DNA sequence: TCTGGGGTCCTAGGACCC
DNA sequence: TCTGGGGTCCTAGGACCC
């Protein structure tokens, strides 16, 4: 059996933990550049603020209703997420952190786990209720729990648990342990709300009269393979029928890629500005690599013009470079990224976004060939320099030390900087912004 | 005027190689 | 006239997830 724990309105809930005056009020959290709505409290959902809606389109509505608007504060959310995941690691034998606000729990080892922890539960519903209570008590974050024989069904159970909780007709947990429960649950969920069915597939399904998850579970495998993305669709059906196709990935399995991308505060037209943006992305990507003990073999640079400008496509351009040896060295990555950008750059366009993506990741030091080129690839001085940069930026704040290529021209502000006008304090991770109490 | 960022998996065609 | 099979690399794009 699998459990799925999902935090309710996670970012909005994080804002509330340290600002209890927001309880009961509509709250939304905005994306970078204060561009889109990416999280909403229940009250904001009721007002009709939609997920992903551009801020400028709903600003007036939100002002009218006194909605509290927050710029996103990933330091805070990341730290709250770690606390929630830590709680989960205490109550289940194996945890897969699926996203910042969700985790799958593998319940295969529950019997031994309970014996070790000297815990006894009446049944899985009893256990799930305790998980929910523990997380709420220790972190202040409300969660719901779904339990079922496959991950897809656990997601579905979680969804139903949330709906019932909102209607005050359920405890915030739902266990699907037998065939009758599975069938009943599938009948209640619209096909577009199934994990793995997006808007495109939902439209295709609607066109052939398939509306519920139950009906989807009954379609033929061949049809699913043809119309729902090949093997992906076939797996989805199996999972809905109760046969697991994926286990819980406990160890943070080697990630396959890593990206640093940003939209700009305003469009860029100058190569010098774009080069600065790309260099700063490459530098951040290098930091991420080193923090995770990884090295990259492939680097892709991309730039984009606006999708919404009404111009004919394409609007996205990319260049991929194979690095001579796997590396985590910022200066090498920056140079490669600049090279890629020169290949791509076409003047006379208004660029709104750029990014650096690293692929072909491996554990640092795994590239045997690099040993042959040790002087260039892994000079001890260079590693020392990287460690010193990371240490300074860790100690005195991000951006204390930068590569020259990522610094704006003298007297100019970084043209690629983003907007973030209404960010809440980093309550839990910065001394200067800790929660204050007045006595 | 103003539309996020970070992932995964899959497909396909062209260039090039042996 | 008849034109293979198996790779890699690169670019691009679709679909989905949170």
C-alpha cells in the first residue's frame, strides 16, 4: 500500500503559520516577477481566483475583496517543507519526497516499523489520522492523507479526502483498501482530475464519452496506448485498476537534469545584458551542482521571446554544448553558456526569458576521463576557489561574490533582475528576519 | 504595459558515423 | 533497376506534474 500526504494550499498555509492574522482571510501567493497566482487559500479559491492566472488580470478583483497578496518566499516554503518531511520520516518506514508539498509513503514495511516504534493502530485510517495530526501539531501545516494500493489511486484518495474535509464530512484521510472502495472512489472523480491526465488527454477522452476515472479504467489498452501517450497511458490504466507500476523512490535517486531559468523584469534587447543574465544562471547552476555533489556533461542555453506577443513561432531558441569532461566548475560553465548564447543570439528581438539547463549529471569525481585532463578539469586551485565562493555566499548571503560576467556594467542596475514587491520575511532562515514577539 | 520555475518522459527528424 | 542496420548527437516539441 502507498500513502500520499499532500499539504493543503501549501504556500498560503506557510504564510499563515507566522502571520496568524491571515487566518480566515483570502491569501494568494505570486510567482517570480509577481507574474501569476501560484497558490491560493481556500477563501481565495472561493472568490474565483484561478491557479496560474496573471496577476494583472485579477488585481482589481483581489483589491475589491481585500485579498492578502504575497510574493513567493521560497526560503520560507523550503524550510517548512523540510520540517513536514522530517515529521513524515518519523511515522512511516519509507518516504519519497515527491514535491515541495507532497510525499509518497511506502507502507510495505509498516508491521516492522510499528513494532520498532512500539506503536499500535486499529487500522490504516487510524494511522493516517495520526500522521495528519502530528504534522499539523509540529509544523502548523494542514495536510490530507490518501492510502491505496497504487500511487495513482493514493493521489485519487487524497483528492477525495480533501473534498470531504472541506465539506466537513470527512476526517481529511481516506483509505481505499478493497475493491468496492476502489470502484466507488473511481466513479466519483472526473477523468481530468486523475493524476497523469492533463487538459489535452481530458479533451480526447471527453470526445469519446469517457468522463469519470472509473470509465477510464475500463478503456482498452490498445486505445490508451494509441491516444494517451503510449506506455505512459498503459501504465496509468494499470495503476487505476489497482496494479502498481511504480514504487516509492526512497533514496534521492540521481537526478537527471537541473535548470536555472528566469523571466526578466522587462524585455532585453542587448547582447551584453543577455550575456549577464546567462552568466548568472550558469553560476547558480554551478552552485546547485556543487551543493548536490554532482557534475554535468551537457549544457543547454535557451532564450525566449514572448509567447503572448502574437508573433508567429518560434519564440524559443536553444543550443546544446557537450562539455569536454563532466564538471561543476562555475567558470567553465559560464564560458560554455556564453559560447552557446553567441550561437543563438539574433539581434532585434525582445527577449523575455533565458535559462541554463544541465544534463548528463553524475556524481562528482565519477568521470574517469577527467583524470587524464586533471590540470584543466579539476585543478586544486580552481576547486578551492569554488569552495571559497560558496562559503562566502553561504555566510554573507547569496550574491556576495559573483563571477564578473554576471555583474552589470558599472553604474547600471542588472537589467535582467526580477520584481518581487511584496515578499514576506524569511521567518525561519535569516537572523534579521526571525519572528519577533512583543511582551 | 503586466503571463513562473523546475522537473519527468516520450517522439521525431536531420546530420553524421561505422 | 536494385540502396542496410545500428548507433550518437542535436534541436525541437508535446504532454504531464507540482
